[in-house]
C-alpha cells in the first residue's frame, strides 16, 4: 500500500506572530519556520503504518515555493521514502492546493492520503475534505486512531478510524482508497536523528509545476486586512456576587 502525506511549511508554533505595519499580511522576516504540527502527526502515522508492514512506501508532497523543500527533507528524515514539491507561489487558496494534491494522489496511485486536519497559519480546516471530494474518495476527519486490520492492506480493504466529535468518539469504517485527516491525539511525532537527517539529503525529491500536473490554479480568496487581536485588559476583583452579576449584565453584557 502506498501512502501520500501532505506537509506544509508554517511559522513555528513557538514564535510570537507579528503583523506587518500596513496590515496586509503576517511579517515573515527572519521568522523561524517549521512543519505544521498536524502534518507532523500525519507523517508519523504514515511511518508507523509502514513499520507495521501495512504500507510499502510513504511519499510526502508540499505545495509552495522552493523554501518548502526544507520541510520535505525533514519529513524524509523522519522516515518518508521520497518527496514531491509542487512549485507555486505561496498563499494559494485551499481549493487550488486541494486540486494539486488530488492530482498528485492520482498520478502516484496512492491508496491512502493522510493530511493534517488544518494548518496553524490559515486555520481553514478544509483542504483534506476538498481533496476527498475531488477524488471521490471516502474520508475520515479528525482521526484520533487509525486501524488497518489486515497486515497486507490492498485498495479493497477496510480501515477503521476513530474520530473526536462533540458527543464523544465516533468510529468509521471506510474502504481504500481514502483520505484521512489527523487530530492532535492520534500520536506523538518522533524526532529526526542526525544520521537520518544526513540520509534524507540523498533521498529523491521531485519538483513539479501545476502545468506539469495539468492543473490550473488561481486564488479566488483575497485578504482584505490582517490585524492582531486586541490586548487583553487586566482582571478586577469584585466584592460580592451581586456586584459580579451587575458587571456581567451591564458592562460585559454577557447575561440578561
């Protein structure tokens, strides 16, 4: 079974995000970038399936400028076999990215597509669902557990995905090929060892363009303005329950 995993290069989650002075975008100057945390979980899950003998090959794909090759090398250092970069301008909308990933999945004849449920920069949580719709594959989102019963899974076999919903946990049984998006509690990603980082430099990384894939891209989403969240005001102490209720009702206006 071949697994395709999409990864995205984003601002490191430990970095405090700054907005440009003209409010057109987030300031990326001299900012540490890393793999999207949900994509790390997706890569880890694919590698674990390979280690169990379920998967024969793990291919990672990223859509963006040349800088995303660093993220692909990181994924290969973690255990992916090879990588594909679809070279485009950064900032494509979710639908354009989904079209490119879906075409790569078709060309690679991937049996399972694993993606992070969302990216921490745009926070859209929709690319995985779009990929499944474009491919007409069954999908299981927000996976907290993925189980493939048969050790030698083929495209006709079934996988069970436990996902977190508002009411608790839901288990879905879907047939391959399929799309799965990962949640935080699916696994704990490993760290890349120095020998594997060195080996990743020699692993194949193919660069393709949307034209190579026969996909026309063009963002239909425009950013009007980017503004930081308002500063939080300091808390106050109240002397009684009556005073608290009065402030919630007349100042905060959260109760009536």
